C-alpha cells in the first residue's frame, strides 16, 4: 500500500470565504452597527412571522392584534430595550450605594 493514498488532502476552496457569500459577509461585518441593525431587523421579522401563525383569538389573549402586529412587535422591542436601560441604571446606582456604604463601614472601623 502506498502512503500517498492515505495522505491528507488539501481542503477544497470554500465558497463562504472566497465567493460572493464571503464578500457579502465581509462587507456586512465591516460596520458593527449596520450588522447589528440587520440582525435586529431580521429578528423582528422572524418574531412577527412566528406570531402571525397564531389565530386572532390567541393573539387577543396576549394583547396583540393581527391588524397591528408589526407595530406591536416593534413597540415590545422598544419597551424591552428601555427596560434593559433602566435596569442597568438601577443596578449601577445600587452598586454605587453599596460601595459607598462599604467605605463608610471601613471608616467607622478605623476610628
């Protein structure tokens, strides 16, 4: 038996790296904000499409309507983003208060 037959072969050129798909990917990833906006838009479309599979009765139970579903999903996303900002702000304030109270305890202990 020859060892050449068992030798590892060079990988085939990937169309993801070298083709049009690779070029598209490199262009998208060049600007992180544009890529993030594209991902968010894609996610909103997927969420809306998934909710459209529900019947009107089911949508009404969760406070949505088929007529205004796209606007409702966008509103939910904005509300979630606003809640996340508020949560991070509250956590920052609590951490600042906790660190100030720890410093106060050390000062009292030193006296």
